C-alpha cells in the first residue's frame, strides 16, 4: 500500500465546494492590484503573504473584499479560473463545481464575468484536462439582489455557459433560507440545482430550512446537522450530500480543532459526506491537504477516505455518462491501490 499522500494524489478527485475568489494566491492579487490601480494595505509581496495569513473572521472579510475589488475585467476572471485549473491538475482534481458571487463584482456585468470564467475554463481544460462548472450564489446579506441573480442565472447565456446550480452564501445569522424560497423556486423551475450553504454558523434549523424552503439537493457545510439526531437520520436516509470543509470550519470558529470536528461522526452515521477546501488560498490549504487532515486529524481510515472521495463524484452535477466514466476510473484506481470502500 502506498503512503497516505500518494493514495490521496492517486485518487481522481472532485471538488464541490470552492469559492473562485478564495482561490486567488497572494502573487496573483499583488499583480492584479498593480495592473488595475487598486491600493493594497501592504506595499510588498512579502508583506502581502503575511497579510494573507488567517487571523479572524473580520480579517477574512477584509481580504475577500480586497480580492473582489481587484478583479476588474473579464481577463482577470479568466486568469484566476485558469490558475485554479492548474492547481486542480497538480492535485489530480478532475472536475470542480465552483462558486462565485456576481453581486460582489457590481462594477462588471454578469455576462462579462461569465465570459471571463468560461475563457479560463476553456484554456484550463485544453492545457490541463480539467473540467469545471459554475454555482453562482446569492449573498444572503443582500436579499434585495436575489431576483436579479436569478434572472441572470436562468438566462440562456448562463444555462448554456456552465451554470449548473444556484448557491446561497454569506452570513447565516439573520438571513434564514426561508427568505429566499421564491428565488430558489424560480431557479429550480428553470432547471438549476439547489445548492445553498446551511448549518455552518447557524445550527440544524438552517439545514431544515434549506431542505424545506429551498428544496436543497446538496448542502454547503451542513456540519451542525450533527446536533439534531432526527436531521442526521433524515440526511442519511435521503443521502443528501454535505459539502464539508474542515479547515474552514476551524478557522471561522465553528469548531476549535480537527479533533472536535464531526466529520468522522457524520461519515459513521451513514451520511453522504464530501470533503472540500472552501477558500483554499485564504485558509492556507488545498483539497489534498483537507484529505490529509481528514485521515490524520479527524480519524477517517483509508476506506472511509475513499468513500468520501467517491461520494463527491456521485454527488456532482455531471451528466450521467461523464459521472459513470469517472466513477469507473475511480473504482479502477482503488482496485490498483487495494482500497476497499462503501460504494
């Protein structure tokens, strides 16, 4: 049996919960700020790398807002998409469903952002063989933008341009899922999947709300479902996937440590759990490192790790033929590695 990092590298992986803006590395931000004439709170690349080090939630918001301000053109979006595609290839991530927040970039039309990310996607697929799809989100604390976001997402350009689902991000406190029921119903009627964040900073009631009011097919985060045995049983029975992000949860204070994180408990309760990186550049992580943490710090064994990796393929919005092909490749790799798992 190869060692753990070799196993993780060998697995053909899928990432379901990653924010495009949160993939931007310090070097790229520094260059974008200079090219676009945006002032940064630091004066050198070395200072910027230090500034990127996670401190607290307010500092995270400051970095995220600065990132958004520096993304000024479709070419900027093409660049960061392409660079994430390169990072995907380095980690053997074959496919990703990537979230971005159109209303955080009000200086650019939605169509310009979509053109940019699709150009980056095209080049990344050509050069690295990776595939991507989009989950643009409503930012909860701006509920007045929900109707406009839905109008964008159900446009022919979006539906034909890689948009597969509608997301719901931003602060949960004070902005429950029920506020967005009408917007999600309209998006679902147009054929989009329902993929809200829930159960991160607010408890099980947020997950129940996402399921009942939004028809959620997958839950971004969802870890606090563990606090409600009835919800755990429901999620297990219905096999509603959770997009779990251990390092993000710890950085943002949902849990104090990997040892306290409920990842293993959720897996052992029979839920369809997946592992993801959320904002990898801002949390100083990668999807591969999240898999390492899952095994070394959260207590998953190799069979459980393979199961959650396979779950991500199963839970993706890939067309059934492409999904079946990737599952067959995954099973073949596991066979070569001598890995058993719950398939």
